[in-house]
C-alpha cells in the first residue's frame, strides 16, 4: 500500500455529515443548490450566461462559449469589458461609494480603511502614474509587495489602463523573482521597502534590487514606503511622491473579453515556472458568481481571506472577488501569531469579521497553540468559514468547526488551483458537509475521476481528478508556451479533459476526496513548489553536482522537503555545508522552500534514460513499497 492510499482511506473513513444551519441555508444567495447543479449540467452556457448578466459590459458577446479552437477555449467572445469597471467604477455611482472596500491592519496595529470612492481615486492616480512612465495596454507590470492596500491599488491601476500584472509573492527569493520578471518581460516593478513580520522589519527592496540588476527590461522601480527602511533609491521612485501630483481621474480601458488580465506563475514539473494566463471576461464572471454563492456575500459582511495577494487565492478572493461583490475585504500584513497566538481571533473580534477563509496549515498551527486562544475572544460575528490550499484532515476540520465557528458556521472546503481561477469543487451554504471532503463540483462545473486511459474509475477508487467541461475562469494558456499548456493539462490522458494534476476519489454520495498532487510538486504550507525548482536551486551552489528533492509528510505544514545531494569532488558533506546549502536555497527561492533535512549520497536512483526516480527515494524514506522498479538502473 502506498502512502497515498493510506492517507485517502483515512480521510474517506470519515462518515460524519454536518447539515448547514437552516437559517443560513434558507437565506442563502444560492436559492436551490440541487436545482443549480442540474441547471449547470443541462445548460452549461445558459448557466454561465446568467452569471455574466450580473455584471456590466461595454458591449455584449456574440457567443457565450467558443470551443472551435479547443483546448484554447474562449468565453463571451466579441464582448467588451474591464474587470476594474465592475470592481470599482460601477460601485461609485451607487450608495456603495461610501462603503468600506478595504480594511488594512499592519502588524503594529495600525488600521487604514478605504471606502470604494477613496480606493477608486487611488487607483485612478496610480493608473496615471503608470501612464506617465510609459505603460500602455498590453505591457507587463511586475508587483512584489506584502499584504497591504497598495498591492491591490497597483493591480487594479495596471488593469484599469489595459496593462497586465504579474504579481510575485513577496516571500520568493531573488532567483525566483528574476525568472518571473524575465519571462513576463515586465517594464516596471512596483514593490515595498519592506514588511513588518513577527516584530521585525524585513527588507524586500534588497531582493528586488538583486533581481532587477539581472533584468535589463525593467525601466523603473516604484517603491512604497511601508516599513520605513533606509533603502537604495538609484533608478527608483517613491510611490507617495509620484502619487502627490497624479490626477485622480482616469478612463478605464475598453478591453476584449479575452484580453489578458494577468499572469501568475505556478510551479510545475520542470525548473521553469508556468505563467498562467487569465483574461478579463470569463474570470470576472467565474470569480463573482463563486464568491457570491459559496461565501454567500451579504451587504453587512466583513470578508477575511487570510491568504496573500501574491497567490491566486489572494488575486481572486482578496482583491477581485470581494470588490466585484461590493463587500469589505480585510488585509492583515503581519504574522498570524504576533504578538501572541490570539492575533487572528483578536482581528476577527475588533473588526467584526463575518467570514474567515484560511488554509489547513494555518488551522493546524493555531490548533497546536491551544483552545484557550480563540476562547479569549468574541467570535460570534462569524457566520461562515472556509478552507483552501490542501486537503483538510477531519481533526483540524472539527477543531475549526467547534473552536472558531462555535458549531454554527458551515465550513466551505474549496478545491481549486491557480489554473482554475475560481472554486471548482466546493460546498455552498446548502450543502451537507463531510469533514475532509470538498464535496461536489460547483454548479456549471463537471468533474470525474479517471484512470490513465481517461476512463472513469469505480466509486471509491483513486485516479486523476479531471474537469470534463470548460468553465469561464479557466486559464487560457501558459504565457509564451501554448505547447506546454496543451501537454500539461489536456494531453496527460486521452479524452480531451482538463487534468488537474491531483489524485482524488469519489464516494457513494458523489462527494470528492482530494488526496494531493500526482506530479513532482510539493505542497509546503499550502504553497506549490516544484521539486525541480528546488533541485535547480541546489545545483546552482558551487558544491553540488546533483540533487533530488522529495516531500516528507509534516503534521502542520502538510509537507516539507528532504534533499539528497551528490557533492562535487573536493567538497565535504559536513554540518557547515548543510547550513550553507539551506541558506543558499532560501536566498534563491525564499523561505517557503522549507528543506527539513539534507542527506549527502554517492548516487541517486535513476531510470535508464537518466530520470531521477523520486518515487523510489520517497518509498525508501517512508518505509513503503517501492512499486515497479524494473526501469531502475542497478
Ligand atoms: O493539490 C491541490 C491543492 O492545491 C493545488 C493548487 O495549488 P495552487 O495553484 O497554489 O492554488 C492553491 C489555492 C487555490 C491543487 O492542485 N488544493 C487546493 N485546494 C484544496 C487542495 N487540495 C485539497 N483540498 C482543497 N480544498
């Protein structure tokens, strides 16, 4: 039995069912979940066309779905729109203009609030700043910033003028940042001097300077003064100085529905990350409909998605989704347990948060710190909870349900990906819940579990989680690499389905149980990081000849990395080198690439064609069956 089978069987043995409270189910935005599922199945295009009609368009579509060039699907073709028009412009003509759009809390407790009208002005101003620096429709703007309102302003301003943002998570190191700036050929980078975390000020500008020094396409670095650090400003401009003289009026660019909205890089099975492309029209329709139905956005809600804007979760459900839905989105810049493990509960209490959406890693960490912390705070404003990023184990689910939700808040376990743009498998406030299962596909989404031949497998059996019909917020391609798009997502198994790269099972009630990745991608604290990327960071160290990285289960973080390293001649594998290698990988990739241990070896298990068999390394490490090893060189 493999480690995977053991894990999923433990999850699927979970039989408890939790029905959502009647009051929540009866008043939900989704009127009838079962009927919506049926409608989505019978009339996919009609279902999504209705969702599109909830938004404003500058010009209507000729076709809802164009599948003539599949798998390069197009949605709402011929339509004109701009997501920023729907997220901001249209709201300021309504009473929403005075409503708080963003609540931002810094680690030192400083709170800033922006109404929709204020946010609109800031976005117009920064859009004019970008224009004055020569940014035009279609240009790429790189953004490397912590969880502060200026990141949202920079994203929205870029998009307002028809340019494309490429946000890089500000925890990435210089190597990872450089590769992303280069691939996107960004002309400008917007960053912050630093970020406050865990009582310290972390310098981000140094990392940016080192990356930019290797990226000649960057014409200017714009710096938000956030941490008050003394930074080198050669060929840089302060954000606040540029904003001082900028006009607060700026037209929103009329875009084609299929024009690129943003690029967001995600790790794959090669060392080079994939630039996932999302577009204006379909993305806004998918994100708006899923957020309103799953998290049931009501006028009085304060929505806290405790992710980072640098990941897709933040793009879709900190920035775009909440603003499209006209709700209040909360951004917290600091560490979740600073100055004490009650910080998150304190934020919920002080800001009367009604919906909390976070990751299993966070829940497990907070669970480990003890029940007394949530108990110290009044969490009664909470109405709904959410989970994302990795499978949630029933124990963590129960803790979250009882200690945070007071047994009255349904948990929306949402399965989705950078590539899907929106929730794909998810409950709604009307769905009976099973701890550990993301339940069923969202209405208008069809999923199956298939084997390597593309055939649906029996109930209870594991297989590839495949999406069998297109959906509006789907990625359109991989930036500058349409072949990789086709190969990675559509040709992995026959049948023309989208293959997610996840392994899952379906139970007798049609509920999906996602187990994890089927490829060489680790999930560390819910973050996707390719073993190939970590290996190439190792190999870029002068002492390393070859490296193989595998994921090792971790109770809190889900997984951490273990590296097997072959050294070059003349280098000794001692404790000092271990530390140096860890530091090197951290510098290249950032602190998210957690390498728990490093083992120096003389050889690595390889196939005859020279491919490292990480599966074998992992099985040996965990004491599991090595499976078929006939391809292995002795
Ligand atoms: O393995 C699945 C896991 O996260 C992967 C997508 O990672 P990323 O593109 O970084 O996006 C994360 C946030 C949307 C998936 O292939 N995953 C995400 N949500 C869940 C999950 N696994 C189980 N349950 C989930 N709810």
